[in-house]
């Protein structure tokens, strides 16, 4: 029992580390070859976990080899467009100039129900609003609406807008984010003074505190 | 790119380690088979003490190798040889010639299989 426990623990760490090294994409965003590798890694970890007779090194070598293949393919994909299109395939243009391209749909084995469903997921309920739709290699649909149907932007209205950067999260779960404070060229003294203004004695009493680029400090205290 | 270089080094270590393991298995199994051949001759000549000494020599070497190989080779393959060596000891002590010879032959086959399984061949790959 203890052997299984230890082996499971070690393999779990290895799988987490492998997935972490493979990149930050979510399952839905994985390219076909990445999805295959992910599934195989999970299977490979389970076999030596269940059977203590199988040397742990067998699982470790298999998982490491798959990671090596994945990293190598990613490096090659970065360097060669031909290799990338071989590995990931090419996107399919399913709607062009407002017209559904049946031939492309058939080639991608993509039916109208799927097209309408993915359009609805992007809040497009009227097919005639679509100028272009591209079925990406990850299976996601990218949609370009007709110019008259696109939401109005400040640029369309010729309105001036202020710069908006990323807000700085200064306190999270009662912990002061010193790197964020440094990035905003702020000190802990300033932060404590700001907290006192809001009637909070210590950063440990704060659930979250963030500062936006216009200088507004948002503070939410922890529930008592 | 840094990760890829690290991965290449790890893969190189695996390939080198695998080759060293394969060589170690070949060397050890050859040595053990050679001693077992001598033990077989001793059994045929009814030299039971000599055969028992040779068996003990194989056992000693095997225990050392088993420790080294156990992290890399399927445990049931290693256990089969240990069990066979124990059985051989009993047959030699009770001077059962037919059984002892059969056990030595089985041991030779097991050692041959052990090496055969670890060699990189098309047969093993497929």
C-alpha cells in the first residue's frame, strides 16, 4: 500500500511538472498533437501507478520522451511554417463574403449545426450578419461581422480616450504583493496609510486591494 | 529553447543509460550462463558439491545484479530467476539429476530471455 502511495505521489508530481512544461494552454485550446500527448501522458502515469511490478522508470522514461517530442515539435513549429501546417493542419474558411463555403465545410467535416452553435456561442444569432468565419485548427470559430453589424467603438465616434493599463493587485488574501508595489513605484508605508484611511489596520485583514491606472484604489476587507 | 536543450540532454542520458544497461545485462547473463554450463557438466558427472558451489556462485552474482536491475526491469522477470535458483538448490541438495538439469536449462532460457527483452531489435519494438 505504501509503495502505491509513494509511486502515485511521485508520478503525480511528474505529470504536473510535465503539463506545466508543456505550456499554459487549456484543453479546449490544445492543438491535435498536444491533445494526443496529453491523453497518452495521463494513461502512461496510471499503468506504473497501479502495478508495483512495473519499474517506475518505465513510466518516467515514457513521459519524459513524450515531453521531449512535444517540446521538439513546438520548437520546430516555431521555426518552420511548413512543419507547423503539417502538424496543426490549416484553418478552414467556412464563410467568405457572407456566403457559406460548402466545399470547405465538407472538407473540414463541419456541419451547419456546429457552425450555428459556435456562432451562437459568440453571440451571433443571425447568419446574415457574418462577413467571414474561420474554423481554427483548435476547433474554435473566429468570426468577423459585417461592418454595419459590428459594435461601435470610440474610434468610430471619434472620441478621445484615456490610457488604460493593467490594474495592480497590491494585496491578495491578506498578503502584500511586493512585486506589484515595486512595479507601481509604491511603498508599503503608502499602502498602510491608504488602508488606515479605509479603517483597516493591517494588510492581513484585506481580501483584495487593487490600484488602477487612474489612481483609484479598490479595497475589499475580509469577512469577520 | 533552453527547455529543449535540457530535454535533449535528458534524452541523451536515457539513451546512454539504456545502452549501458543493455551491455551490463549481456555481460552478466553471458557470465552466468557460462557458470551454469559448468554446473550442468558437474551434475552430469554426479559432482554434487561442485555443482552446488557453482550454483552458489551464480546466486551471489545474481543477487548483486538483481539489486542493480530491479529499478529498470519488470520485477516478475527477475523474481522468476530467483525462484528458479532456489529450486535448483533443493534439487542439487537432494541429488535429483533430472530435475537439476531441467532447472539449469530453464535458468539458461530465463537469462537468455532477460537479455533478449532488453535488446533494441525490431522484434522487441513491434
